[in-house]
C-alpha cells in the first residue's frame, strides 16, 4: 500500500484504528486531567497503556516512576489488583533492564 503525507493518521482498513504513540509525560498529564473530571477508570487505562508500551520496556525514568505510583494509587482505589500486579511486573522488568 502506498500512503501520502495527508494519510498518516488514517487507517487503510475501515473500522480498524491505528494506535498512536504517547510519551510518558503526556500520558501522566492526560491521566491527571481525567482524574480531575472524575474518570478514574479512564485515567487508569491511560497509565496502564503507558506502562505496557513496548517502546518503554527497557527504559526507566523518573516520569515512569511517577506513572507507576499514580497507577498503583488508582488500582487500590478502584480495587483492580490484577491490573496492579501486571503493572508491577512490567515495572520490575524496566528496573532490571536499567540496572536500578
């Protein structure tokens, strides 16, 4: 398939949306905005996507740590222990890869 520059965000297949790349800082900011309006579940989903993103699999930064702390707070509030466990496993992998 050949794409032109104006078709970057358009999926070539109808009904299938392409995933967009989100920086960790933007994910944390977006989650805080969602929490402010009362959408805690959507905020948790946003943070969980940021933690699970393959681009940050071997990358530890203070922002990732802040995302993880907020992720765990939301998991406890919403009683989503399985999501918390998955996030902690991913965070452990990040820390081990970065030799922290």
